[in-house]
C-alpha cells in the first residue's frame, strides 16, 4: 500500500470527506460508540480498501450506517415491522439490526452473507457526512484488526496514519464500546454482540429476544471467532482485589483498573479508576487500555462476571483477557 498523508479535522472538513467518499476513498467518522473506518457501502472497490487498511479477515461483515429508518430500503429488503419499532425506540443509537440484504449491496460489504447489519449512529458529524454524501457508509471500528477499538481521533491516528486520507475528529465517543448487534432474520431476534442497548431494553420493545449460543462455524459476529479488542500488553481479569494484588505482585510493571471500592482495597502504586456506573466504565474502558498498553507489561482489570448490567463490558474484558489457546 502506498503511504499517504493523513489529515485530521472537524466539521470544516466535511466537504472534503464527502468528496473522498464519492471518489471511493476511505474516511474515518466519529460515532457515539467508537470511531468508524467508512466507505461507500455500495462500491465494492471502496469497501475492499477498508479491509486492506484494517488488515481485516475477508469473512467479517461490515456494518452499514444510514441517516434514518427511511433509508433502510436502500440496503435491505423484506424489512419487518419490528425493525421500524426498534428504530423508533433506539435510533439514532448504539444498535445494529441485521436484515436481508438488498441486491445492490456487494458481497464484499457483507462478507458473502445474504444479510446486512444496519445502524443509525448518534453523532452529528457522522450523520451530516452520511446526509451530504447521500451514501450508505460501511464502517467497522477504525482500529487495526484485533486491536482495541478507538474512542478518540488520536487513537485512530496511531493505527491509520499513512493508510487513509482523512480522520473526522468528533471528540471522545460518548458510549465507548461498540453497538449491540441484533439479528432479525432469525425466528427469534438474536443478540450477536452485546452493547449499551441491553437484552431487557430490546425485549421490552419486541417481546422475546435471545442471546446467540452455540458453536461459531462462520463469523456470525466476528468477535465470536477472532481475537478482538486485544491490548498490546498481557491482560488478566480479577474477581477480587486479593486476586488482583496477587497478580500485580507476581509481575513487574503492572497496572490495576477497577471501580473505587476495588481500588481502595488494592494497596499498589499503579491503579486507575475505571468509573462507577456501567455507562462510565464503558466510556472509559477502551481509552484507558489505549493509554496504558504501551506503558505497562501487564494490565489487571476488575471482572464484572456476576453483574448482568455490565454484560457488554464484561464481553470486551473477556476478549481482552482470553489466552491464545482459546482463540
Ligand atoms: O458501534 C459499532 O458497531 C461500530 C461503529 C463504527 O458503528 N462498528 C463496529 O464494527 O463495531 P465492527 O466491524 O468492528 O463490528 C461489526 C460487527 C461484527 O461483530 C460483525 O460480525 C457484525 O457486526 N455484523 C455485521 N454485519 C453482519 C451480518 N450481516 N450478520 C451478522 N453479523 C454482522
Ligand atoms: Mg471492531
């Protein structure tokens, strides 16, 4: 890949972003969850550039971002009433809905699947880029494949400098972890990836919703199959502060990340407060990993295993702390 100069800018760069997208280039957009590496979802050549810049496996489908529910017909067919109910309730917001794909959406975008994931992001800069370009934008998280998702433009720059022409900077992401992915093509709506829109919120709207179970043969959602959300250093989850301290003392140059009560009982030098609510913890989590993965050799994270309200975050922690033989 030729090295190109990567610019960073805000709203003043939107016209350039739109021009680049129309020319089949890749542009980074901010969203409320994490930053996205965007290209025209209907242009196979442009979408291939996303896979190249990320180093993403070809069988990992991309999410298509649209500005409102009326545009869903451009990228999906046989849209059930339940999809519109969900958009009414949760859009714009951190929810991706998997539907039957429109024939115009190329298979590169959906990684060969007959379905397409659609999301309406809750970020003005992203929505304005989509509106002005009048294009559905395929966008995975803007990190190198397998690495921690970027929640600020500077983290995107670390991974994408020299590979793409433009990063739109919308400040820190407000949600901080990726959207909930819900498959509506199954008999019962199925959560493929947990996120800030919880199972309870979805079932209050739809009735029954289930979590994906079973063996992953193909990437129903790639987090299930590939190493994902992995910091550069070793990571461990600790259920108790005693366990955390033991790990901390076992290694040199380690860090503990946890809520305040947990930290208060850890008498160690290197510790960082993650937050006190699920929302706060989700917002801070990827940023803290990005800021510290090159400073420490080992990061120890409080485990939220038995707290259902932290399910989405615990899913990311489990991925970060997975050992290689499990991948
Ligand atoms: O919050 C987000 O979703 C962010 C922002 C940029 O929108 N995007 C994101 O994209 O996290 P990515 O590529 O890192 O993750 C996309 C997830 C994967 O788990 C993928 O398998 C799933 O969405 N997905 C996309 N299309 C799908 C489809 N047709 N069927 C099943 N899963 C799909
Ligand atoms: Mg990702």
